[in-house]
C-alpha cells in the first residue's frame, strides 16, 4: 500500500525523570510556575511524526510517501529513511535552518512534557502531490499547522481519505479550522488528553465527531484505545509489553497500524489490535524507530494478547 504521511521529520532529545512531575508543581501558584527536574536519562534519536509513522509502515512492506522538511543537518537522516524504502522525493531540504528538534521529558508515571523547535519545518511549504498515484490513505500528523491544513485541503480535493491527527499542536488551530479539517477527514485520532483539548475547541462530544467525519479514535495508553463510529463503540485492550522502556513514539506506531487496517478494509477490531500491538513494541525500547519488525512477530503478539491471529496483509 502507498500512504501519504504529512508530518514532521525531527531529532528527538529524550529525557527521563525518576519521579513524578506533579511533585514539583504547586497547583495554587501556577502563575509563578518555576520548576526544575533532574533527568537521570538522556538519549538522542531520530524522530518526527512523519518519519516515525512512515518507518513503521515501511517495516511492514508498505510504501510511505513523506511530506516534511529537513535542515542543513538532516541529509544523513534523509538517506537513512531512503535506505528503509521510504519515499522522500517530496521532502523539502533547507540550508537556512536546522532540522526540527523535539525535547521530550517523561516521568515514572508516563507523563510527558515536550518542547518542539520547528526549524526547517517552520519555514517550509507544502509540495503539490496531485500527480502522485495510487495513494490508499493519508494522515495529517503534527507539524506546522498551516501545512497540515493545506495537506488536508488537497487530500479532500483529490478524494484521498485522511486521518486528522492534531496531537500536541491542537491548540494552534482556530475553532473553525479544526472543525473544517475534521469534517473533511475519514477520522479524528487523538490521545485521551488531546481529546479533552480538541473536544473543547470543537465544541463537540464523541457523537458529534462521528456525525461529522465517521470515526473517532482515542488512544488510552496502557488501557488500549477506543474506536467510535456510527455503528459501534469498541474498547480495544492494550497489548501487554514484555518490558517498559519509554512511551515516546508509541502513538505514531499506533497510527501506522490504523492506516494499514483501514486501507485493507479490516474490521475495526482487527485494526485496533494491530495498532495496539505496534504501539506496544515501541514502548519496549528507547527511541522511536524499531530496528526490525516482521509479520510473524505481530501475529505472535496477537495470539498472546487476543487469542486470535490478525488477517494477512
């Protein structure tokens, strides 16, 4: 399958704090917030929403086409993506900025605080992908919000079904922009916290989202994910990890699973289970890019966690 993946290409600085972020926060004095956390862990990895999603799609034999941007320090990363079979011909290369960088801190309860410097992504434009053929599905994942909206508009014009995934930039959209992007989509995908922000900005409940676009997916971390459509509400249990290292990148892996299942017209139960399995595999490592992944591994996790195999891709 060929997928259009619009999102960021970035370097991730991953910090881990052995404790709770909440312990240093005085909820009665937030206006004077000034906190500092000791980061016992520090890692630098390749990341970015488009790269993460595309990487997982490619590992399972699909053909992801990335829309994103790199800076003057990103050529080696781009070469790595190409080596894995990811199409990068529409990735913009800029010599006047660094590649986007995310600083992601995680505490022992999986709470996260992130900062994102857009770098090249903040200066880039959206290429015209009208001539690209055989795109089964697309996703608008977090990056420059203007380019997310432009990508959604062009997908709508070309009748390419897309998932809208506003992520941690949901606050950057106006109420009307968010409503329009969701209405034209094939589904809204958010985590539980993002759903609280998105629902407030939209002024919609779950049923309103489903009425507008047909599907709402809310990821719930260790509780799995919830898929809501006009016909059913499914609570997909999480796939149990063999070990827990870092949750960063798990959400992007979940989205890759959703794209594969939806494009193959699987049942939503099977689609959700594949998404949960891919997300589980990511939390078992440090970094957002799996070294390897094969279908036998996925089927083994499906049997262990759900007692049945998934359809063949």
